[in-house]
């Protein structure tokens, strides 16, 4: 855990720098507020997972009771679903920018479905492990697996909530340029967060099953 302290401190400094730079050089527009809020959220999440990763690496290196966990194959499917969802959300964002509102709605809805599919596949992985008698307290590796996937899942659920909000709001007509700009700023911020959650999952996947 000692390794996590300087790492978390470094990210805290980075977070403060991001906030100050945005205050100094960016005008107080809606788009910049959404962007700043997203960067603050991502920096906080990054600090959390940096600390957890440090604890994982130290525990794995010094543990005599570490039993490597066999990867549930459904996690490969969940990874593919999340990767595709990043592509569909990026398509939705670009369609909105080009004024193709119907295509935007379709791509956005598909992203929500893929996000739900990812969370369902994660729950299936938990269920498969439970049937094998592998629980959170079985051994250190299983404890970290449940901890990492649950923590990531909760934060992804936050992103899914934001996507659902965008999907609902997309039904309302955009009457002027101001409303259009605000909708685009929200879509940009949510897309940035979703891509971050995607890359974070890929990192956790490699950490959990390919780093010892």
C-alpha cells in the first residue's frame, strides 16, 4: 500500500493542475464546464484505481497463498462488447455534430444496449465463479478480481446512466444553436468518460490475468 501513496499524491497534483488550467485559459461556457467535470471525475477514478493496483501488485508479489484465478471465458465477450460500444458512441457523437439526429439516436441506443450487455456478462462471470466455489474471500486473487470488477462496474453504471439520459433527451427537438451546442457538449463529455472506462477495463483485464 505504501506504493499507492506517492502515486495517488501525483494524481492529486495533476487534478489540481487540470482544474487551474481550465479556469485560466478556457471561457466559462457550458461545453468547458462539462469537459472540466468529466476530467475531474476521471482523475478521481484514476487515483482510486492507481491505489488499488499498487496494493494488488504488492500483495501478489509477497503472497504465499496467492492462487491464480482462471479467467472466465465470458470476459472475452464482455471486453468485445465494451470495445464495440466505444465505436458506436463515437459514431453517435459524430452524427450529432453533423446534424443527423435520427442516426444519433440509433447509435446512442445501440451503445446503451451494449453497455447493459457488458454489465450482464460481468454478472454471469461472477455467477460462473460462484458455481466453482470461488468467492471474494476464497484467496487474494479472487478478492481483487471481485473488488476491481465491482468498482469498475459501479463507475460504468454511472456512465450508462448518463447515456440513458442522453438517449431520453435526444427525443426533444433542438430549437436553436445554443441548445445544439449544449447537447453536443454533453455528448462529448459522456463519450470521453465512456472511452476512459473502456481503456480502464482493458487495463484491469491485463492486470488481473497477465500480470503476476
